[in-house]
């Protein structure tokens, strides 16, 4: 019984270390979303902080279209950041059965 508890504690410590490493990697991660065939590009970090917005000058002629393109590019970047976060956190918690959708403390 004692060996099982010690083994469980070691596994929990490894998982905690893996989670910390994954969170650090995500903080440094930068993803790019785009829309309009690349007319608008938005760069976000893994923490959903916007780093850059690039707009092709040809998109400036129509303000309403440009607003839609910016929103679509931003949403594309958010989806990519979420996918990458989920992949890295799943890898960090490998071996720990968590219910779908459950987030551990400190996850983005």
C-alpha cells in the first residue's frame, strides 16, 4: 500500500512539472489567424494576448467588410491557440484520467 501512495505522489509531481512546462510553452507560443485569403492577419499568444494585426491596404476601401475580416481573423487565431493549448495540456496530463472539459487550476 505504501508503495502505491509513493508512486501516485511521484506521478502527480511529474504531471505538475509537465503542466508548468506546457504553460510556459503556451505563454511563448504565437499563432496567426487570417481571413479574406490573407488580407487580414492577427497574431495572438497562447494567453490570448494580441501581438499584431496586419491589414492589406486593398481591404481599407470597405469599412464594413474590414470589420468582418478582422473579427474572422481574430476568431481563427483564438481557435488555433485553443487547439494548441488543448494538445499541450493533454500531453502534460497523459495518464491522468480527467473528465472531458475539466480544466486543472492554472490552465488557460
